[in-house]
C-alpha cells in the first residue's frame, strides 16, 4: 500500500470487531516518516496480516485548516484528509470518528462495532 503510515513502535490501545474487520487503535507511536502521529487505526480483514485501511491522527501542519490535529484516511490509492479538530486528541473522540469514517469507506454501515479490548 502506498503512503501507509511509517512507524517502528506503537502500543495497542483498543480493539474492535466490525463485521469481518478488526480495528486496532494504536498510540505512543514512534514515527519513521515525516508525520507526527497521535493515533493510528488499522482496519484488518480477519485472517490477514496487512491492514486494508488506516485512519491516522497527526499533527496538523496546514494552518489554513483550524485545529491542532488532522485526521487522514490511507488505503490502496487513497490518501485523503478528513478534517482537522482539537477534540480528536481524546482517544474516545478519535475512535468514534475514525470508526465512523472507516465503516463508511468500507461499506460496513450495517455493522455494530464490538469492543474486544
């Protein structure tokens, strides 16, 4: 996958089952690319090892966008900002928004996320 987030270490914070996908929220991220990540959510199809989609929260460097943090979706041929907001610094706010975005993009709108850990 092009443009996937680069990091050497990250600590899993939460995991959800959403249909055939497992969503893992990562924090305490040591980046290896030019982004400063607060959180990364990886969407992985059950039985696979490679995420199909990422939703990232990274320091916003575009001062035309209000907000300290920028949410971005990264997938196969996809690398788009979702928006910028300060409230996403809270893991629960980020998780709720990231799951909503991922479910829309992956066509999982009829699924109910189940917290695993």
